[in-house]
C-alpha cells in the first residue's frame, strides 16, 4: 500500500522530533519510530546541552576553540561556528516547548562544566537532561494535528531511482530519495511511504559493539540505509568511547556516568586509590574523552584490571545526591553509595562522530534526503566530540533542515510509479536463531578489533570476519520473509564494515581513532 506525506521523518530523538515540529506547519508529517517514542539516545543523555549563556565569563569564541581542540582540529570551522552561534535561539525554543532546565537562586541557568570545556556552559536538568527534552518534545508532538506518529514501524530501505529500474552507483549524479519501504511490525506488512522530503534521524550505532551506553535500537540503521542507497558516509572511524560507564559485570548496555561528574570534581583513580591522569594530560580528569578513555584503557592494561574508579567521596554528600539523583539511585541499586564509595567505571562505546555527510543545510549527497543528529556527519565533531555538543548539534541542524526544506515542498512531487515491496521469501524457523548469534559475532569482532586501540592487523582481521558475515547474511536476507531482526543484523554488518574500512583508510592516529601502527609524534598515551 502507498502512503503519502510531505515530510517523512525516520527516527524520534531530539533531531527527528524537533524537525517534525518545525515543518508540520508546512505539510503533513509522518514519524517512523522502530520502538516507542521515548526510546532513543536523546532520552538517555545525562549531562546536558551546551550553550554560551554567561557572557561575563564565556563567549562564542571560547566554545568554538574548545570544540576545535576536542576534535583534534579536524572539525569544520564553519559548522562549528554555525552550531555555537545558533545555540541560544534553539535553547529558547526548547524552553518554549517545556524543557525546564535547572536554574540558580538568581533565576539564571545553573551551568555545569565538563571535560574539554574551559568554562561552565552546560545547561541541564539534574542528571537526566535528555529525558526532560525527550518528554517535552513528545508532549508537543502528540498535540500536533499535522503529525502522525507510527510506533513499532521499521524503515527497511530508501526509495531512489534504483526502484524505478535505473542502475544507481556511487558515481550516479543527482540521486534522489522518494521515501522508504516501511515494515509495520504488528501486521508484518511492508508499505511504501512516498515523501517529498525525507529526514534521516536514526541516532547511533552502539549495538555494533558488545558494550555500549546506547539503547537496543541503536543498530546504525540510517547510516546503513544511506550507504546502500549510494549516499556519502564520512568519518566513521571516529567512534567515541565514553571514559566512564558504570562497570557492572555482565551488562551489555552500560549505564553512563555523566561527564558532569568529573566537572563536579570527580577524580579518576586506580583500584589502589592512586590518581593517574597527571601522566596523560595537564587537564587531569577533565581531559577530553578520547584522551581520558585511552588513559583508562592503558592503566587497566598495565595493572591487569577490568575497571578503574571515579571518586566523589570528598564532595558534600547532599550536594552529590542533589546534582546526580539518578546516578546515586542506580549505583545504590547495585550496592554502591557514591557518597561513601568510589564508582567502578570502564570506557564504553558511546557516540559516533561521523555518519551521513551533510552540508550546512543538513542536506545529504542524495537530493530530497536530509540527516540530523548522531547519524549525520556535519563536521562539528571532527576527530572527537566535545561533551554535550551532541544534543545542540541535533537541534541546530534540524532547524537548518526545516528552514531549507519547507520552501521546497511546493515544487516537489511524489513518485507514484515506485513499485510495492515484493515479499515472497520464507526462512525455516530454526535458521532465525542464527540471526542473534550473528549479531553477537558482529559485536565481538568490533569490540576486539575496532575498539579504543586499533592496529593494521586487527583491522584486517575485522575485514575478513565481517566479509564472511556479510555474504552469509545477504543470502539469508534474499530468501527471508523480512522482519526487524534480519534488517538490524544487515545494518549492523554494513555499519561495522564502514567503520572498519574508513579506519583502514586513515593512515594516522587522530582524535578517537588510535592506530598503534601510526603513533602521533607526541603521544598523549605512553606504553602501547
């Protein structure tokens, strides 16, 4: 069945929902959500969102420099300037949508400081900022008559000229997107969603790794779909590992211990209580994430331990509980009182700095297709994302996309000649169990060979193993009745392959990408 919308939004985090709210005044909008609206990386974001707010101490220039330094000077200066200078207007929009950021006794924003920042500029709502933003946007969304929210729907493939019988390659000029094939999980039916404009806002890739702070839905769907549609994907080697995820043996999805806890005064220590960050960076525990994650990785290797400690026991207990109520509650649930005991932490996959390449209007290389949020590559993050820049980037680029796409709606038409999905394949029930085994294999390959520290040999091994999985999975997909599990596996393999391939192509160590065969002239980590 064909369904028609002016705007098709795939994904329901801050990027997708804010874009939908902004364009709904110009036409009918569908939001495709693979689970419930609330489940997203946005909802799990603890620390906050950056914005230069205290003009007596801070400035756009300082925020721009901090972003460039954290990104190892690989960030696009124009993209950085665009995001930083558009921040105040977008914060005001979030407040108007109902986000209640914490304020001090004077009524001004209560600003935190995090690693890599020279000033306090992180707006927050306790330690569940992302949840506050997510719920405010959901509330606004559900009251908008022009927006259809389609939960438990899964976008399978983007529609391009390929579906009109034309051969489309990476050298094909003017590839266009006409919408997507979408699986309704409740019925098992795959419908054709035609759109004048499509926004990709599918979030992260965390499930490609065996430990991640990302939710189960983060399987790299948007990146994989755009890559298969022959769109440009860039900087995927820059996978950010958060230095401080809660270490609790056996967990696949790790609970994040926000960067703000180090900004608050938390000290990283080895299990014997000794500090170590002075050996790696003069900013100590407030060094950027890539440096801190590798430092912890190195200390664990030297000492033969599986985690380190983050200590806030020297801080006022009531203040700690006030600032970090959810972290306090979570740690208490596993027997750790953070006001009396240090928190066991370990580096863990957290964020993808690269993704679908977009321009300054959030347009991808495929016409009529936009991308925003973690699945996109705007140039803001460069080699490593500065803490709390992600939510800001998502809402700024969603706004830029809205302003660019709204005027185009009147001139664009639907491609009604796109055929419906043909689904005739079947898979024996016992073979479906192989999908979960293959997902675990992808995660183990990526964690082992394409993790915090890489080498040419490790990357070649990843290539060989992923190539075998790719061949097996494509054969399975072609004879399968399509479901979410097989599609997610396919996307995970595609995404893992792109990360590995682009890591092989970068013949240097920069930002999040550290290859021991290309050591930097002045190592920030010794002992590899």
